[in-house]
């Protein structure tokens, strides 16, 4: 069922905020923040500083983070039911994307209220466009599991994806995570952006082992961009049968899979056909 975002019902605004440089906020976001009386905030202290910076006064700021967002659903609906527009902000970047906000947005949608997502800052896009890695098809994964065995399993499930992969990672886990990516995905070309838009912003580019040798004392939040399997020729360590079966598993027909493998390996299609069928 379609739903208009600009009818007479109350609105829930998902408002991106700066990920570093305070000037990286849209005019519209500031305008909306000024118009609202109620703002649900991941960290009220961070939001208060943001509002002070833009001289936005007299707002009711309600704490809403990963541990209490579920409990805030009724509170949200109490405002929306009275026709009061509400905003949601996270500490940095776009709400919902690896940040709180999804539960509130889903609650508003399920109850027939308007949910409006404002365009704005998000670390994954900034990291992708400066990476030098193919950007048109990518998979944003967010944070990998912080338990080593679970992380290795997640990476194993991603190793044959042809799309560019994007991860978030904390400084105290970045080295271990890079080593796990290398172990499972191979020594791929990567880009790592640190402290995006801040004073000490840095971008590391190269093979994983090259980047690891450059990271001394990890600080700040990291975005890891990893070249996809197709561009890395990961089929070099697959047999022809395994390579064909890989595409069959993805939903391609046998013949289409054989054609793709022949093109990627730069060998005649008939050779792949004969090897696959053991003729």
C-alpha cells in the first residue's frame, strides 16, 4: 500500500547529522530541526551540542538508543497521535544505517504516519567514492561480528560476492578484522577511511598486507572498502566445475554459467562445456 509523505498526518523525520565537520549538514536538515518541538536522540549530549552550534533553541530531546528504542515506541506514538511532528537523529551520520532509528521508523509506518528520510551525511558513501574501487555495485555490511569465529563465518559467506564490500570497524578491532579479511577473502585491494571529514582524516589504499604495514596506532572510526570477488579473479583457486557450480548456485542456468566462466577465464566455451560434463 502506497503512502504519501506529505499529507495532513504527523511526520517522523529521519535527520542525518555531521559525521565530523559540523558544516556537513544540509540547509534542509537545519530547517527541519528548527521546526520540530521533539527530537529522539541517540545521545542527548551530542545532540545538544549540535543544536547549540546552529543556535536551535527550546527543543525536547528524548534519549533513544539501541537499548531503549523498543520502549520508546509508545512515547513516539503519543506525539504523532496528537499531530506533533517528531525528529530522529543519531550521534553522527544517517539514522537507521548501523545506528538507532529503525524501530521508531517501522512503528510510525505500521501506524500510518509519514516517515521522511532526509538526504545527508553517511560515512559509507564518502569512503566508497574516495576508495578508487568500483562503486556502481556494492554491498554495505556494516559491522562484522566481534567474535572471531563468527566473523570468519560471515566473511566466508561473503567471499564469492562480486560486489564491492563495505564494512564499519572500531579502532581496537581493525587489525584483527583486516587479518581475517585477508585470511578468508585473500590479499585483496582495499581502501580504509579514518576520521572522515575530521581534522586527521586519512585514507589508506592498497593490498591488505600493504595497508596493515601502514597502520601504526589505530585511532578513530574506520570504514573498510574491499574489492569484490569478480575483480579479484578469485576463480583462480577454483576448479572449472567449482566455478560453474558457483554461478548455478546464484541462479544461473548451466549454459549461462558455462558462458560466464568461459568469458572470465578467457577460454573457449566448448572447453568449459567439455570439462564440466567430462566429455
